[in-house]
């Protein structure tokens, strides 16, 4: 995801659909030292208000087959036609 000059990003449709986020919906950001989580306002449970607690709760549940985070994101996104590949 790229951030625009105005500091905006587009929430992917899959996430908007899953969280039932529509134009005019209120969302919030839960900030921790290691990242941030987008939540639909009013839908955040106590377990997810603390991003670090959530991260600990899912630690070890996802296997990237030894890929680093950057390698995994590149694999997930697939080829990018808008980048100049040398």
C-alpha cells in the first residue's frame, strides 16, 4: 500500500467488506510500539484494543515458509506492472 501526499491509503475492498466499512463509517487506529491496527469504531473488543496483546495472541500461528516479511509481502502482492524491473 502506498501513502498519498495527503497521508491517505485505500482500505482494500476485502477488508471493507469483512468489516462492513462503507462511506461514512467511522474507523480508528490502535497504535503500539511495533505497529498499528485499523478497527471499525465500536467493533473493537477489549482483546484487540492493545495491539501488542493481539500480536502475542497470534504469535506462531502463521507460517511464511521461511520468507522474511518483505519477501512474503512481495510474494503476496505478485508482480508489479507499475515498477521498472531491471
